C-alpha cells in the first residue's frame, strides 16, 4: 500500500486496484458458489474500486478498471468498509490506570468508579474535553473507524452534560445523552431528585444536541423502573433509545431494550435464554434491537465473555464496538476488539468483521455506512494483509495501510 501523498488529498477520482479481497458486505458481489463467509462479507476477489469525491463510483474486476486521477496498486491486499463504532464514551478527563491495575491484581469492577471520571470531567473545561476527545478520535481514525457514536455521561450536571454533547457533536452526528450513567455523589440521598433532573431540565437542555438516549441499567446504576422512566422521557423528547444492559449481572436491561424498540442492547455479558429469544425475535421487527458486544470491557474488567454463538444460532443481529472509556475499556482499536471477539467470544472472523462494520451500522440504524456500494460513501480501509482473517490472526499488529473517509485519505 502506497503511503498517502498527503492525508488530505484534493477531491478527484482515486482507483484502488489489484485488491485481493474486496469486502463489500453486499452479498450480491460474492460469486454464487462462494463459501458462506464470502457471501456474508460480499467478498469480490481480484477487484478494483473507484472513489469519486465522497462516494464509491465503481466496483469491478481489476482486469478492466476505468481511468482515474490517482491509481493505487494494492498488490493483492484486502480492502473493506471503514469500521462503524456504535458505542464510545470519549468525552472525559482524568485517568484510571491505577483502578485497572488494581483490578488486574484481583479487585472487582463496580459502577461507582464512574464517579472518579465525573469529578475530573467537571473540573476540566470545554477546551480540555475537546482536546482529549480529538486525540481519541484521531486514534479511531488510525484504527480504521470512519463512523462512530459518542456518549455524554461523565458530567452529570445540566451544563456539563450539555457541553459534553456539544463537543461530541463537533466530531459526529451520532451523539448520545447518557445523563443516566450513575447517580452522582451530590444526589446519593435523593435518587428521585436526580431522575427528575435527568428526565426534566437536563433532558430539555441536552435533547437538541443528541440523537440517542442511553441508560446504564445494571447493579449500582439504574433499576428497571428508573431505566424505563429515563428512556420514555427521552423518547418523548424525540430521542431513540439504546441501553447499557446486562454488563454486571443478569437483569432486565436486554428485555427492556427490546420492549422499547431500542436500537441496541450493549454489553450483553450476561444473557438468559429469554434475552436471546427476545433479541432474535426483534431481528425481523421494524425496529430491531442489535446485541452490541464490547470485548474490551470484559478484557479490562477480567469478566467472563459472553458466547456469541448463542446469539448467532438464534438469529440475533450482532455488532461489535470499542466502548472506549477510561474505566472499563480504554481502547480505540477495532482490530483489537475483533481479535478478542474471535478468540474469546467465539465469533468466526467473518462474523466479527461483519459485526464491526455493517453490524455497527445497524446498531446506529444506518444503511449508508458499513458497506461498500456504488453511490454509497467512500469510507474504507486498505489492510496491509492478504486476507481479512489477518485482523484476528495477527493480534496487536497494526495492519491498517490506508483509511479513506468520504473519499479523502485520512491515514
Ligand atoms: O460501558 N457500563 C457503563 N459505562 C461504561 C463504564 C464507565 C466507567 O467505568 O467509567 C461501560 O463500560
Ligand atoms: Fe459503555
């Protein structure tokens, strides 16, 4: 893969040719007799792709590509859609490396650790939050993530939640209001007062800056009735639900997410058979709930991993996301998440790559990103590898040879 001449090439047409494996996530691109994994990923072999301005203009055989302003020879390497990270918390200040080290020495994770980051975030100021987020977004880009969601949730006052969402909105349109992350210290004796704030004045101030509303429905955070109250208030303000569900224990989160038509139930570390059935039934509903697995969180909290085979066997929709946050998953690397998902959650490599691209897109109810189709956005990755399998086969190795977002080379 040729290095970029600049990371901000002028608009024009770019041809990537001699692609060994072009992953499109469009099953019609795979040969009829192709193996199941090729059909799942819509793999076209010995392919070429042309980007024109911000979109994909042409996909075809490397033997007969059209002319372009810039031609890049991929020498048999793999090209795939940019990763779609549907779950991140990159608006914060402070560091919890000591908490991580203590966990690795045997301490359990508890939701209360969030309050450490809340204190640092409240003290930080907008410029510092913007700078911190910008650095992590840069890391997203270098890991091949071209679409990402960002949550608030480390301010937990009306002005700090509002600022968090405004800063998030400078980086992405996929912004999520998470005032219901935990009850902050000053409301420890007045939970209902905090819920009134989260569903009242704070929601009114934040809703114009958010597309989604989320709640941490789990031990040490919010119970079923409280979570329901938060999500219904959010819906009333025009936001669509997503839920932090079943991370720390079996609980009502997944069921609630499905009942309310949430776009995703995230974590899904502890799943009952009825949770899996509910997720699978929702897969064909008009408003499906995507089971979003977050391998970085189990990794960094040394928790048991959920077995994705149960979800796939039942027919649930599945996404993978980084959950980038300072407490439980301080990674911006989707290739790392893919490798862990394959090794420890029993995804096939093809399932993991699909979950990190088109799965993430579904979890954000987007049908434009996460796939490569003519007329669709030119968001793609060129791997320094002959096969997508290397994303899991070569863990910890930076295989990202090039990244294009809306047709512009950003790495
Ligand atoms: O998704 N589970 C809740 N929220 C974050 C953790 C936040 C923290 O510990 O700071 C998560 O893992
Ligand atoms: Fe999270």
